C-alpha cells in the first residue's frame, strides 16, 4: 500500500470518527469543535485530491467563519445537560425515521452511481489547481457563477434589511 | 521526494519556526524598551546587558509558577485554548518567503518553508482560525468576564477579516497570482505594491492591528471593563502562551505586510549589488551573499512594522466598542470595495494606456 492510500485511510477514519463524535457528544460546544475537526479532515481529503483551492476555501469559509458563529451562538445559549426537555420519545422516533430514510436514499444513490473510469496516462492532475478552476468558472460556467453571486447579493440585502433599526425604535 | 530534498525542507521549516519564536521572544523585550523610551524611562535593564536576558527570566518565571486550573472550568478546553492560540499563530510562517534562493552545489534551495500556489489563501485561512484559541479558552474558563472578552475577540476578528480579505483582493487583481513567492518576485525593481495600493495598505494594516488584538483594538482584554478579558483565569505558562501568541502574530503580520506591500526581500539597487557580488565572488558565493543581504532587508522591513505596532500602542488610546464596529463595517468595508473598483478600472483601462505610452 503506498503512502497516499494509507494516508487516505487514516484521514477517512479520522473524518468518520469526528463526525460520529459530533452526534454523540453531550456537550454542544464539544459537538461544534468536533465539527470543525471534521471540516479540517475534509480539507485534508481535498488536498489529497490535489484541489488546494477548495481545501483553503473550505477552511476559510466553514471553519473560519461559519463555525465561529455557531460557537458564538452556542456559548450565549448556556445550555445545561439537565435541561433536555425537548427530547421526548416522539422527537426521538421522528429523528430515527428521518435519519434512516436519508441513509437509505444515500445508500441507494451510491449503489446506482457508476464512477467513470479514467485513464492515468491522459488524466490532468492539475485540474483542481486554482488556475484551471478559474478558467473553468469564468469561461465555461460564467452564467451559473454570476447567478450564484446575484443570489448571494440578494441574501446580503435581506440580512441588512433584517438587521436594520426601524425609525423610532429604541436602542441603547 | 528523495531524502535530501526532504531533509532540506525539514531544516528550512525548523529554521523558520525557531526564528519566529526567537523574534517573538525578543519582541517582548523590545516592547518594554520602546515603552520606556516613549515614556521617558529606561525599561528593563537589570537582567543582562540592557535587559537582554529579561525574556529568558520571564520564561523561567512563567514555567515555574503554579499551573492552576479553576474548579468549575472545562479542563480539557481550558488547556486547549492557549495551545490552539500558539498553534494557529505559528502555522502561518510556513509560506512566507524570507529571501530568494540559496545555491548549494548547483541546487537552488528557496528560503521559504512551503511554496504553494494558494499561499495567501493559506495565510488567510490560518488567520481566520486564530480566533478559536481565544474563544475556546474564554468559554472554558467559566467566567463571565472571560466569556465577554472571548465574544468581543470573535466578533472583532470576524468583522475585520472581511475588510482585510477585500483589501487583499485588490493586490491579487494586480499580481494575478496567489503565491506569495510570485507576488514578491513581481515587485522586483522598486515595483512595490505600496505605490499602487496606498489605500489598500492602510486598510490592511488597520485590519491586522485588529486581528492581532493590539491597541487601539485590544477590546478583548480591556482591563477597565473586563478585568483581564479572555485570559482572566489564566496563569503561569498558559497565560504566557496567550501573550506569546500575540507577539508571534505581530511578527507574522509584519512579515506579510512587507511581502505584500513593500517588496519582501527586494531593495533598490539590488541588481547592481548582485552583479558586483557575482563578479567578485563567483556565481555561487556571490549569489548566496546577495540572498543573505535580501533576507536582511526583509527582516529590516518586518521588524520596522513590529516597531510600528509598539509605537502605535503607546501613542493611541483604545477605541470604544461601538466605534470599533462602526469603523470596521461602515468605513473600512466600503473603502475596500471602492479600492477594488478603482483597481479593476485601472488594470482594465489605465494600464494599457500607460504601457502604450511608455513604449
């Protein structure tokens, strides 16, 4: 087994372990920290696939910004372990059904997918590099890219409107 | 990768690591000396000549103090906080180009830990992670003041990261590369980015003050409001790690500023010096000595900005929290976007005209 494959297995083990720990942890702060670890190991997978740009952006956006906000909110909530009144039997059963259904769907999709065979001689290993990614995005997929940016702009305007202070509203 | 290359990389990375630590250590001494100079007193002068052994004495004191963990603190996260702060502070030094190349027996060895084509994104990612050390430590202390300090640090870092990223975009539009080595190489011959991006530079340096939690943006450890901020409950070497991480961050951000805006290891008359050295000492020794001069110039620039941090610290009073947020969101971000538009217009319309006129 060469080093890349063994590293892949190590990384996958770590990913799955930390993902399981996200669900299993009693303390929500621990859950968030394990989720950050999961994002890191996913970035490791991207680097193994030679997609360095995706790895860096994954860290910046998810681990660096979104998870900080998650942590932020959870720290303010001050959750105690004895205040778990929301977890009744009904929600537990519903969660099990939903989770099981998603698992069955994903498993079915996985069984149906046929991975395209690739030729190691003609395969372009630089395809995940930022230069080729930029060419791809701005030449072949320009319209979807711009539409996504408009979507983000709309979301930003919405967030600003929600956060805006109404006229006459008290502030301290 | 063969063994020699691996060893060379290892030595480079360990050297960069050690150098960063030593510089951060002596920054603590320099800070007190600068403070002393500005406040018209001597500063540390008992341990060693001019107080030069003071950092070692401090480290010894920090190590031998009782390592105390509060009873109701979350033990593992309390330890993880300072460790994370140190880790994220040190990670960024890996991609900084400290000089051009060394020529040893026909091999070119770059004076850079890792040359990556996403160098600046890597730095940005590591900076974005810097907040976890403070947040985790502040929360794990189980103290309201620590928590408030941690929350302040997090919101401040997130806010200023946006403006920082936007000011970087203008640089990237000009260099059309994300590799730090490439950005430095393009600034050869007094082609420094500061002449093209003065506004971007001001935004960037303001944001790096905020990211390092330095005065005038040191709200997370504001004594008058928050006791000690996020490290209220910390003592001994754990507190030392927090303070030390701040100095490492200062050095790293100064190095990044000199790489991005002040041409890194480039200096005026560089080609002339290089030609003279190669003529006098041969292509190997001459090249190496020219590289060493470049590295010294790089450290000169970086250390000047470390001094600038200290200078500002003892000159400008602290902001109020709403002033900080208004400056970040309502002034710096629109300015950075304006800078991007101007840069884009200049690259598209002005640059062809000037190049045509020069030719």
